[in-house]
């Protein structure tokens, strides 16, 4: 029986998680919200050591906590900003896998008392095993795709829908059997089916759709943690899991809306050729290239400049040089803003954090809906490492995999300077027609090196 003081402490931890989520909704309160959430998690993990007298396997528990702490600190301090989606995928997968394993262990505990166990507890147990395994396997695949350990293109094979359907039906049937007659072998097979389901769910997803699937799997993990909290009669797990599940679901829907797609189309679009495709071949079509001096002249005489940052900026770590360039243009009287697409950098908020790291004023960051109408009045748009989010094919080419995706209207500006490493397509795997627009000048090279040269050229004018 949990003592009253411990229940009150758990309640405060749950409130802390809610306040943390609220804090994370804004850039000015995000750091505080993160600290509140972390502190609440530490207190919630420490509480059982204070009120349980007969805790088993204390040494193993402490060893697991130590290993997890070392891994978490190492990951947080060494993972680059560009690899944040991969880290989110891995951490999310570990959470889903842990929930599934805990549910299996709890199943072993309740089997001798199966006749007196509430049926809903068994439903929650089956759900946690299956969905936790789905989240683990799916997250591993998303990590491999983003880390380029495997192709980012959709992986399909003949009969995939049939196999997928068979695995789904088998999972439902075995879940019903588990509720009717709990058995460890059923739980283990359910876990294996969940792993297979996760693989089959994510393998057909390609290119720019992968981050959206990460968000969906994050919601899955939250739901499994909530269900696990119900099984374990742990209120703080129930609340925390519900928060993660709800926020992950909303984020998935918002990201899908930002891509102009439905979640069903993102997950199953490859089966009919509708998924974003992933890596493609470099184009050999002629383009108009420019040097840093040419681009500097365009910027120096522009009254209205819009910056479109993208993944290439993050990879090159060119945000500090970019901020210095913008500060210089503002000092000379230009009006400059950053246009932020909802999935710029592959994850919502990713680009905002990257630019905040370079001390870019938050007032200069404009969301897509706020700034899209300003492009037609812009003298120059400087695209730094972005691609798919400014590709006019989303508006003009019905057969394109990104058709219907809301984009930044960079093509409406008077002049476009496109900083790009090579002519390889973006993450969606298709050519960007903006590169071949007569108003576009391409500035080739590593974004950090080229941005430094551009900055020097502007200073020299």
C-alpha cells in the first residue's frame, strides 16, 4: 500500500509533468519547463526507494539506472543538433520496448491469479506488449533511415499488404486469447508479432515522411506507458503516458497537415506510389550559378530580405555566420526575417532551437502562415540548405510525391539566392524546380564556408 505522503508526492510529480509540457510550448519558458519535467521524473523514480521495505533486485535496479543515466548524459552532450531526430527515435523506441518488457513481467506475476484479475487489466497488458513492441521496432527503423544505415526510400515487396494484414489479425486474435486465458507463451508471441508489425509499418515509409512517423511512434510509446501505469496501479505513469500520447498525437496531426497529407497516406502511401521517396540522383540540368561577390551585391542593395533556413544549414553549423550576416544587413537598413517551415530541419521546432543557439532574436523568426504573404514583396530570398520546403512542385505538379504540401513561397520573390552543396535532390528525392527558375542564382559549397565568404563580401561593399 502506497502511503499518503508518497501518493501526494506522486501527484506533485504529475502536476510537474503538466507544467513542463506547458513550459515547452514557448521558447522563453522551454528551458524551465524541461528542468521541471526532469526534476519531476527524478523524484518519481526515487520515491519507491523511500517507502518500499521489500524491494527486490535493488542492485540490478540501481545498475540499470546508472547505465541509463550514463547513456542519457552521453547522448545529450555529444549528439549534434542535426542528429536530434535520430536521438528522439532511439529514446522513444527504448521507452516502448521497456513498457513491453514490464508488461511481460507483470503478466508472469498475475498468471497465478488470472481468475480474479480484472479483464481490463489483461486488455491493458496485451495492448502494452503489442504497441510497445511496435514502437520499439518502428523506432529502430526510423533511426536507421535517418542515420543512413539503410535506404531512406520506401522498402516494399510483393504481398506486403497481405502480410501486414495477417500480422494485424494475428495480434488481435492472440490479444483476445490472452484476456481469456493468460499464458506467457501468448505474451511472448504477441511481442514478436508487435516487432514484426513495427517493421512492416515503417519500412514502406520514405524520405521526408520519416520524422512524422517518429512523432506517431512517440504517441504509441506514451499510450503504452499509460496502459502500463494502469496495470501497475501507478498514477504518475498513467498521467505521464497520457500526456505523451496526447501531445504526440497532436504533433503527428500537425506535422501531417504541414505536409499536406493524411497520416494514412504517409503510412501506406508507398503501396500506391504516394510516399515521399527519399534519396534521388543529382540533376545535370543547366542552372545559373553565382559567386559570393554577386550574391553580396544583391543583398547589399535589398530593402527586404527573407532567409529560409533548412537542414543543410544545420549540418554545416552555419547559423552563427548567418546571424552575423543578418545583423549586418539590418544595421544597413534592410528588413530581414527568417521564414520557418513547420518541418524545417526535419522536426517541428528544430530550426527554432538551432537559431536560438546562435542568439537570433525570436522576433525575427516568422512561421510559414505569418510570412508567406510577404515573399512577393521581398527583394531577395536567401535559401540556406532548404529544399523540399520551397519546392514549387508541391503546388504545380500533381504527380509529385510532395504535391499538396504547404511550402514557403520563395518562388514569388524578385530574386532568389540558393545556397546548396550540390545538385542532389532534397529528402523527398525529387528535383526542385526553383533551382532552374530564371530568378534563382545558385551559390554552391558548404554552407558554413560559403556563408563566411558571403559575409566578407558584404562587409567589403
